[in-house]
C-alpha cells in the first residue's frame, strides 16, 4: 500500500499529506513543519540585504492571496501580482485538495508582506499571465521575496518562457533549501516527498529484528517483503516524473526531480539493507523451524515410547490377570476334582461297607439257615446217647456247648 501511495503521490501530483483541507496544517505535522519553517526563516532573515534600491515600480501591499500571489496598490490601482519564477503548493485550486506546506507558504508570505508594506517590483519580458495577473519579481527590505520563498523550501523554481529573469536566483535559493533539508525537502515533515519516502524506507533502514518465535519471524518476513516491494517500486518512480507547465503540483514534481538521485540512492541502500535483513530473518526462521521440528519429533518419540510402555504394562497386567484367572480355574478344578474323588471314595466305601454288610448278613442268614436245618434234622432223628469216649468213666460229665461232646468234670 505504501508503494501505491507514493506512486500516486509522484505521478498524479496529489499531496500525500493533504487528504482534506486541514490535513496540511493539523495534528503533529503542523507543529513540526511550523517549527522547521520558523527556524529556517530566522536563518534567512539574518542573511537578508536591507540596502536601498530603485525599482521599475513600487506598490503597497493590500493582502496576500496564497504563497506566490499578492494584491497590492500599484500606480493607484489594485493589482494582483503573481511572483515570477517561483511556484508554491496550492491552497485555492478549485478541483484539488490543499497541497503539502501550501498554508505554510501563505503564512510565510503574509509574515513578509503585511498590509501597508511597501514593495518593489521588477518585470520581465511578459508582464501579464493568461489570468491577467501582473508577473513580477517582488522585493521587500531589499531582498527578492520570490527567492526567499524558495530558500525556505516553501516553493520551487519554475521557468515559463520567455520570463526567466529571476529563475537562476530562485533556483539557487531552492538548492540552498535542498542542502539544508528545509520545507518541502524536510524528511521530518510527513507530507513532504522526503517525509513520504521516510515511512516506507524506515523499516528497511532499521536494525534487523531478531525474532524469537516462528510467528514473529514469519510476521517480520511478511512486513519486510512489503517494504522491499515498496522500495523496488519507489526506485522506479523517484526522479522519473518531470512535469510540464500545466502540472497541478509542480512543487512536488520539482522536489522529486531535484532529489531523484539522492532519494534513489537512499532507496537502493535501504533495499539492500532490507534484503540483507530478510536473509537474516529467513535464516533465523529456518533455524526456529528446524528446532521446532526437532522438538516435535522428540515429543513424538517420547509420546510413542510412553505409549509403548503403557501398552506393554497393559499387556503385562492382562497376562497377569489371565494367569490369575487360569490359576483360579485350575484351583477350582482341583478342588472340584478332589471333592469328586472324595465323593467317589466315600461312595465306594459306602458301597463296600454295604456289600460287606450284605455279605455278613447273607453269611449270618446262611449260618442261621444251616443251623436251623441242622436243628431240624436233629429233631427229626432219634436222640442217641453220645458214645462214651472215656470207657469205664462213670463220673460226672462236663458237656461242651451244644451238648454234643463231653469230658470228665474235673
């Protein structure tokens, strides 16, 4: 945007500081321009020539119209006088905004030519312009006011042939203003051409930044790229616009032409500085990006290691849980098997006991049956006296149980 603004300033003649009727004399720019002009006026007045001189005509000031036009009474008639070979920024153009330092040029002329002041007039080949104004060199206190305006940097030398009588003196005064950086040549005044150039070139002329983050480095690169683009545009514009007599803002064009070489050199130097700064910032950005990438990769590796450790821990915990489940299942199975074995053993013991009991009962029943059968057989047979195993014994007999056998009693 700065490049476009300067391009518009140089090629159209619109004052960068005069977007409306008050912009050239308002805010901080007013105090800066007024202070600079007051200091310059003091220097110029100290060098003025107060000697007496005779002129082709004399007049009495009635009023100042603008920075290079004054009404005066000349030979008894009110005459509008246009100062020759000097052009100041416009303040009263019907179709243009107030131009940079136009009000200051008017104020300066008012301070030099107050109503009632006597002035001397010197003429050239043509005495009237197409508007009927008298063209003259105006002298006050022995000095050429036309040149004094240029020496203040509030106007520039212009040549409208065939009138060139005062051109050289005004041009030399303009060069003095240029050398001193006064008025329209003052970079401290925002609306002047040097002031307009100072803004776009300042970022390139500043010390390179040392960004501490990718965001600040990227922002610095974007900013300096805009400034580099602007500087390249300015290099092509500075000093290239040379106006004709019809130019709306001849003072600005003249300043552009006069400062073309120095401003182009400044822009070239600023561009080189900006490109060096850009290379430095870009190198820092690449370093920051590499560090950020390394940090990111380290964090990813750490996160991956943590995730793997977590996975392994989870796997170990799951293995432990599964082992516990299996152990518990095995324990339960062993308990169940033991219980089943014990139950089977108990059942077998009960079966064997029942079998033994059944066998005993069967044996007892069989014995009882046999005993009963034997008894029945015995009952059915005639009772026989037992034989005497002890022949000749006649004593008492002691029978064994059952009464089947006996032996002598003791």
